């Protein structure tokens, strides 16, 4: 099999084209800025405790871990996104 024929002249075939970051920014939902949010003076001293909802022991992947290891962890946990 000819290498050029298998991959085409521009490299390996992709299932979908790459999307540039500026394109994502154009269509990403627009949320109000901090300056646009009106907070009453009495509410500015309030606290919202998110500790009951936060995971205190999240799964982490070392930056040198292989993509295979990361993918296996991702799939086994049924996750939908990585941060």
C-alpha cells in the first residue's frame, strides 16, 4: 500500500476537521460579565458554601501519563469531560 495513497496528500484522514479556538469563541454561549451582574450591597458580604458539592478527592492524571491510561480512566468512570 502506498503511504501517500493511504493518508492522502495532506496527512492522515480525520473524522472531522479541526476547529480553531477563535471559531469556538464565536459560537460559545455568552454569559454576563462580572460588571453586568447586579448584586445588592447586603448580598456582597454573604458566603456560599460549596464544600458539600465539591469532590475533596478528585481523580487526577499526571501530565506525563499516557493518553491510553487517561482514556481508560475516563471511560471506566463514565466521565464526559476532562479539565
